[in-house]
C-alpha cells in the first residue's frame, strides 16, 4: 500500500454532511455504551476505539450477556456481536438519524437488550433528538472509509507517543461527542476548577475530566471554525509561555481563538515521513506544556521499550 492510500485525502468540505451524520450515529452507539457502563474517571468509559474494520464500542455487559457495537467501514455495516452467538446487523447507507436509531434499537431487541439513553446529542450545534432527526441523512461510504483509514494510522502513531510515558495517561480513544481521536498525559498535580461552559456537555462532566493538570493531543476531521482535518494539542491549565513556545513541524501554529496548537492533517499526509512529522508535533507541543508548567519530566517519561519476541 502506498502512502497516498495509507494517509488518504479527507477534505472536510467534500464530506461534511456525511461527517455530521456519522457523528450522530456514533453518538447513539456511544450513549448505549455509556448507559450500561460504570463511571470511569475522566469519562474513559465513554469513547469508541479504532478497530481493523472501523470503530467499536468494545465489549459491553448486559446482565449475563456481553455485546459490542461495531461500525464496519469496509463492508459498510453496523454489526452487534453478542456472547449469545447472535449477530444482528444492517447496512450503513444514506438514512436519517431517526431511521438509524430505530434500526439499532430493533437490532438490540433481537438480543433482548433494552435501551434507555438521553436522545439529545452532545457537543453539536442545534441538537435534535435522535428519534426526531430527519435532517441528517448523508452517508458517503468512500469518504467514511478514508476517514477510518486515516484514523488507523493516527491511532498507531498516537500509541507510539503514549508508550514513552510512565505517568498517568489515557488510552488512545475516540470521543463521539467532540468526534476526535485523543490521548492525554497527566502531570500528577491537581488543576484549578474548570469554568465549564462547553456546549452540550454538563459542567460536572467537564470539571471531572479536567480536575488534573493535563497535556492533551488529538485529531478531528474538521468543523466549526476549522474547515479542514487537523491535529491539535492543548494544556489545561495553559501555563505562561505555552502559546509562544516553538513547536514542530514548521506548519504547526497556535490558534489564539481555540487556545491550542494546530497542525493541518495534509502537512502530515504530504510529508516525506508522516510518522516522524506527527511525532515531532506531539513531542514538541507536550514539551511546551510540560516545561512551562514545571512537570517532573525525568520521572514521567522513558524511552519506549522494544517489543519482546
């Protein structure tokens, strides 16, 4: 597979409608996981994960049964795999969010799984209840597949970055609310109470997520003030000097409105060495946070350990 296929083009404006629909579909699956999972610090029971075929909730317990919801972006199917041996599924194709919600609830009913979720989407403008949303219905299977292929490469590089940290660190996971793949390092110190005010996210959830000092990096496909796919990195709380720190590669910059560093996805995709380019962004923006905030880097970092064979 050549680099063009490995790091595919995903111009946001070309699939923005499909992206919006997919985000809402994943919110339904994510909220099902949320409704049946014990609360884990920083909302780590909420995200989806990158799979060899798309996105997955990972296993979810329901009484004596275990199931998981899989978005298969190769075969364009939604599949619910169950320990019962049953595997209801339906095609991923253009359909309204209301239709998707009806189909997934019906598929779960085949497994005798009842669903009770908050139907109002999170972190999206002008939210519509899932069962009433006949507005969002676009689905471009080619662009969705490209997005997943990009996520697969980014997930791999993010995990390499994560491996160099011995302090507390999140998994590499995909948040369906903000629709981004993220990894977060923690300094071990408490953070000042977050002011909240994140649209579509309850303040107690935001404050618990940011109760510790963090340096967080991620990737999202675009939307809002950024109409292109981009990597980001921010610190909470942002230390003095963070915004003015020199970071790599040269295409990276600090966005004062968002309060974070950005790196266009295309700068990585078109680089001679995409992995090294992305890692330079991750390491340099983390250093900008950790050095300016006085993190104990000597005791929080290590050289990644080579795989044991």
